């Protein structure tokens, strides 16, 4: 079964007729019918039964469709890549960032960048690291921002900034004297904690640190992003351990209490770029404002 046969078969399964499949593939209806007949002859069994002018998939066709689904998804990805490559440079800076960085670091940096370069334009996507990798490899993004270490042969991860982790709590949770002291894992024993999903990189770091306490904190809810954790802290649901950029975002009106952690390690914020496609000059300019914003 040739690639063109598979395309025709998938189009018919999707649309239900050779005429609709022809429109989808941008070819003539007779061409679709001819290729379908050739495909059936080459594989030795019927894919569709003709009934009152309609095409009804055979059981073999339904089984084949199920097996071809991953192939169809990969073929779609290849088509998207070809489309993006053929589009060429648009002058638009395309950025993908994880939620905390998109919400708490990018806004002020982009404001300064636009003031300095008013002709510059950008497009921002909020995504998790795995989605950022896919977008980079498909040439849908010029660069990504993440706090997760990345190892991929076609992606370059360059440390741009460093941040620390800290604890945030609703106003009045800690005394003024306590705010000056680093928070220990032991102090969190039995406390209500809004936990970051342990499957994330920093989530794993925090889980290891919390294991030092004599008893674990009481997890009230587990979230995927630091921004959501901070929003829940404002509702007085509990304490959260987040990155310092999220904790100290001054653009937000509702204050939270902030304490440094006894865990003093710093963590890089990485710029992700495709190995054979360095970031454009407009991105290099933005990087300077990101450092200032941090």
C-alpha cells in the first residue's frame, strides 16, 4: 500500500465519500476512485462496500484505520512542518513559555522591548515544556522559556537567568519576625500545602526537600502551575512553594507573604532554541529585557 493510497483511504474514512475526499485532497473525484481501486487490488481485499451510492467501510478497513491513526498524526505533523518552512521569515517573533514565566516574567520585559523597538511584533503561546519542544521542532516557535532542564539532540537549552524557590502564604500567616527567617521543611509538617505536581522537575526537587520533615505537610490540592498555586494561596487555602519570579510579581494587586526556603539552590531559566535555527536578532534584544525584568 503506497503513501498516496493511505492518504486517499484516510480521506474517505474521514469524509465518507470519494467526492468529499477529492475536495479534501484537492484532486478530482475520478482520481480518488481510481486510486482506491488500485489500492484494493494491491492489498487483495475490499476496503469499502458500495451500497446505494455510498461507501461503507469493511471490517478490514476499520481495523486498518485503527492501525494507521499514529501514521496519520505523524503525516499531519510533517505537513505542518513543510507549511511552516515554506512560509519563510514573517518578521514575527514567536515565543512559547511555561505558565509561570509567561504570566510573571514576560509582560514587563515585553513592555520595555516594545518601547525600545516599536516596530517589533510577537506572538506568545503558554505551554508546558513538552509542547514547547514540539513547537520548536515544527518551526512554530522561535524560542521557548522553561525552568525544566531539557536534553534533546536538536534543541539547545541556554541558561538565561537564575531564580530561587520560596514559600508564599496569605497575609498574616507568619509573624513579621518569621518573615526574616528561611523556612525549614520541618515548619511545614502538618501545614496545609498547595503542592506542585511532583512529576515536574521543580516538583521533584521540592518533594525531596519536604521528605526531610518528621511528617509531611497536609496536601490540600495539587496543581500544574505556580500561577494557579499563587491564586489559591490568595483564597487562604494554604501555603505554596513557588519560584521567586512568581512570588514577587509586583504587577499583581493582592499581596502574599514571602519567605525564602532553607533550600538555597538556584535554578536556571532556560531559553530553548532549535539546533540549526538560532534565535533572530529581535529575540536577542528581548533576552536583555528579560534579564532586567528578573
